[in-house]
C-alpha cells in the first residue's frame, strides 16, 4: 500500500510518475520546446527570489482562502488546462476534477482532453472552467462553447499563445498519439508499465473526447490526427476576442500573456482575468520566464485602472512559488506539471497529495514571513535585490 504521507514534495511525485507512466506521456509532460531554456528558467527564476523571515509574530488563525474571478477558493491555485491528461492515468481529467472539487480549488478542462466536457459535468457537482482553442472550423468552435454552457462551466479560458504549435523534440521522436501506436518500441515500453496498462483497459476513454464524434467527419484516430494538425487558427487576433466573449456570455480568462502591451489589450477587452504564461516553456523557447514577466504586467494593468485579475502560470512547483507570485502582484496561480506528476503517480490520490503539499508549503512559508492572511501578502516579504532585477522596467 502506498503511504502518501511520506511523499513530501512535488519532486517525489515526479519521480514516481516517471517510473509509472509510458515514456511518450511522461516526456510530453516533462519537456519544453527547442532547447527547453524557457522551460528550465520558469523554475530557476523562482529560486532566485528570497523570502524575509520574521519572528515573534502571532501565527494563529492562518488562512490561504481567497477568490479567483469571484469564486471562493481554499488557496489561490487553480488546476490548469492540459491536453492528454487522460493518458497520464485512466480517466485522468475526471480524477483530477474530483480531487480539485474535494480540495476546494478550480479545475480547468482543455479542448484537447481525453475525457469530454460532458464526462466532467457528469462526475462532478461543482462548476468547472473550460479552455478553448480557436479552430478554423467555426461551427465546431461554436458547438464547443454551447456544450460548455450546457455543462454549467463557470468560466471560459481563451488560450492565446497556441495559434501555431511550438516544436517539442521529444514528442516528435516518441510519435506522441492517443492511444499509443502499437509500434515495437511502444509495446516494449508498455510492458514495463503494468499498472498504467491495467487502468487503461478499464476505461473506454482513450482519445480526444471533445473532438471525436463532435467535429465533422472525425470518427477515428487517423482523421483526428490530420484534423488537429490543420485546425488551430493562426489568424486569431484581438479582433476575435469580443466575438468569442459575446458567444460565451460569461466570465472570460485570457491565457498566454507575456508582455505589458498584450496585458493592456486584455484589460481593454473586457476579460475578467489574464494569465501570465509562456505555456510552460512549450511554445516560444527563449522567452522570459513567467515570474520575470509578472511585475511589469501587474504595473501595466494597474496603470490602466483595470479590474482585470492577473494570475501566473508556468513554473509553479511549490507553495513558496505561489507565495512569491502573489507577493509580486498576482491574484492567483495555475499549476500544470505539479498536478500531472501527482496524477501519473497515484491517480486522484496523487492530485490530492500535490494540492496538500502546495497548500502546506504556502501556509508555513507565509507564517515564517510574518503573515496570517494570504490576501495581505506584498513584496515586503521579499529580500531586496533578489527580485527587482526580474522586472523589465515597464515605463
């Protein structure tokens, strides 16, 4: 029997996930584009920021509770939308959504999920968020939005940084597909992953549930592969945001903002939140880390006197990362790899453990910094000289 109490950090979960998951799906999670420089910097730049320890402060009655776009959350963390999640563990999106609901944080479902919008709605009771990739097939996109409405999704996430796909060398070398193609290499690898195979045998959800049977002429894997390769819309622009917002009619989150100019456009678009994100280092290699871009984006939004919330995604692997992001002006954070490692290691229990780890790290670190309420944290908890150089000097 697994003893998750001895799993003490996200790295522990990563190591177990690496052993248990098929190589192509582990590599899909644990990789970036091109040289992976931005992927690595997303984590290492957090490490450069140092915290100020305060003492003899009453640390009773601590709380990480806050809101994200008006929704009460146990801590300022949401599960980010990630493709292929149901290939990390059988029915992975359902398991992750259930863990998030029980813990008290939002769950986001990707367009490229294995479990469908309807699957998540059927297996959860709390509204979740749906992430939209804009496709050339306008009828299919409109149908996705309609389905999200019918599933009572409480927010739509418009991902803005995937008009074209960044090259991820490992995915090409591994021949990434859902389900894995029956090549000799894949078969030999799967023979070493008995738990994953047994779990997958127990589910019918093994391909992209939001697409197969919903998009025109997509009823099998071969047509799906061709369809997804040609359907991401490179013509997507700020002119389309108002149209999508009107179609949706609810709360809108724009994900993939890395520059103050784009943050201003997001603020003026009427979106409820923007997410500072470089797609986990999986798109433009050589871009800034997300934490490096955060402070200038916060300043730009403040200069606009906008009510749009600024969140941070990419590189969050600990509760201290969450604390640092909030100290630099973020209202919330999103986690991708951190929960995927937990899912790949132990399913729903692993996602729950990842959330518990991040919560405890954030709670205790906040106390050591002299605060008992996450909503009072500012950059006064940071050591001078360890974070100012992360800014790009927005005027």
